[in-house]
C-alpha cells in the first residue's frame, strides 16, 4: 500500500473513533430509576423522560448527574404516626432503597396512583432520546421559585405550565 493510502485509512479510522466518542453517552448511574422516583413519585412518564434526559445531558458534558437523592445517604420523608390518639406528620430520614420501596407500595395502594411506577421509571431511565431539548438543569417551578443560577440560562422546556407540577428546564444561553 502507498503512504497516501495508509494515511487515508488511518485518518478514516481516527475520524470514525472521534465520531463514535462524540456520540457515545456517559454511563448513567445504575440507580437512575430510583433517583427519578425520589425526585417525583407521581410516576409521569413525560416527567421521568425529561429528568432522565437532563441527567444524560449533564453526564455528556462532564458534569455530575445532579440528582440530590442519589448523593444523599439518607432521604427525608414525611410519615404519619399516632401520638396520644392523634395522627401527626413526622419527618424521618431513610435510605434511597427504603424511600423507593415505600413510594412503590404507596403507589400500588393509592387511588389513582401509578401501579406501574417502577416500570415507568425504568423505561424512562433506559431511553436514549433527548426529551429535554438539550437542558442540563431543571427545577419544580410550580412549587419553588426560579433559582438565581437560572436567570442567566435559556429556558428550553416547560412541563405542566401554570400548575403546581410545573417543571422548567434550562441550558446555558
């Protein structure tokens, strides 16, 4: 083979490897589906797909996954206890697995709950499509105010606008 042919083959292989590396996605956390449930136990597939996409977008850009529930050793959960014959709310801290197990049990018994909550979360966690329009950040803006860091970013998607379930997604402007 000539030097030019070897050069072209080498360049072609290098180009393919670079292309493949650019297209490859960073590995998602194996417990991503649990993190989705910890973020929101409503079990809405659109919401889970969007949050999972944001996690993948963050990882692809060299950022951490951004899910607080996957970082914490213990997750706060409100439970109800009986005290002197009265039912009161109590804040307890449980592991991610315990939190998810309780949410799954509650979803199965709750009227109108997502009986397939685990399947829904695992489906969303396993998909590769970007449902977040490139977003790398989000906040539940139906409950919480727009964070200071988001003011310099571009809104790329809003789920459930105008409701208490509203979620706003951003990426760098």
